[in-house]
C-alpha cells in the first residue's frame, strides 16, 4: 500500500488527485496539506464523500515521514521547490506537477535527491498524450527544422510560457540539425474556456505538419499522476518529465 500525501490538496488539481488516489486499491491517502480549508475532509472537498483525512498545514519532518511514502505537489512555483525539499529530507519521494520552478530550484531538488538516494519526479505535464506529443515533435524536428509552438491555457495559469512548452522547445531544439539551431519561438494564449492545449507547427516547402494535444478535463492528468506515484520510489535522484517512468 503506497501512502500518499498531497500538498495543495484544496486546489483544483489537488482535489482531482485526492479523488484519484482514493479510488485506487494499492494507494491510501494519508495526508492532505493546504493552508486553505483547514479542518475540512479531503474526500468531501474532492467530491467523493468523507474519507477521514482532514486538511491541515504542513506537518513536521517526523510526522511526514511517519505518514507518507510519496508527496504529490500541485501548489505554486514559489512553494513547490521547498515542499519537494521538505519531503526529500523526510525520506519521502516527491512527485511535482507544479510548473514554473526555476533551474536553480530544480538543481537543489536534484542535489538533495542524489544525496538522500531517493527518487523524485518533476513533470510539467502528466497527460500521457502530451508526453507522446513531445516525443513525436522530437522526431519531426530532424526532418522539418522550421518550427514554432503555440500553448493555450486557462487564464488562472501562473506561468507563461507553460512548463510543457518550454520542455518541448528544449527537446525539439536538441533534435534540430546543427545548422538550424536557434531558439524555438513559443506563443502563449490565456483565455477562459481553455484547460491545457499545445500545438507544435512545422513548416516546409509546400506543406505544414501540426502535432497537437488537448486536455479537455483535469482528469486527463490523473493516469500519469498515479503512474508516477507507483514508479517514483524505484528511481534514484531527480527525473524531469513523465517519460522518465514510461516505457517509450
């Protein structure tokens, strides 16, 4: 039984994660951490009924160690890195879906995970289709080096460009022919009615190729989150991207 703590449990993604974990037979929701909704039942907030896990503020390191094997974090870029480091120091593997974490903070997480010999995973997107989109874009870049990225999200998203777009650009850039390497342009759209969408557009003589992924509901991220929870303890050190635990 994997004991799962959720940081940001009262947020939109945190509630989806709570509902997903509570539905799994090999996982147990063991802690729900959030500064909002203290005292509320996490299952009630998630819309699945009382589960007996009460929303609370951060426990101390010993309490977290006693409560959880994995911490899932969907908070904000300024707190996610510190939350991951708290988890690692407590011997708990973090699975972080918060985007906008700085390169310096990622390095701090990587160094701590290596020192503690604990697995950690930071993924800008947990939708398996989005991982495939990035992989297909890498392949296309070898043959169609003129490329731009458009990412579209709901207006409450804090970072722009998105973490998915930046990781896609990084991987496409690495796959481009040496004579075509220049920054891959990213265009960001923030509009009501959107969830998470991205298209990678390649242009060539007389043709274009568009590789697009759409998340129409936050539930689309849950299979990837659950996969990461199951696999992260097998890792040693930090892995960036869900494809690090997929058999691609």
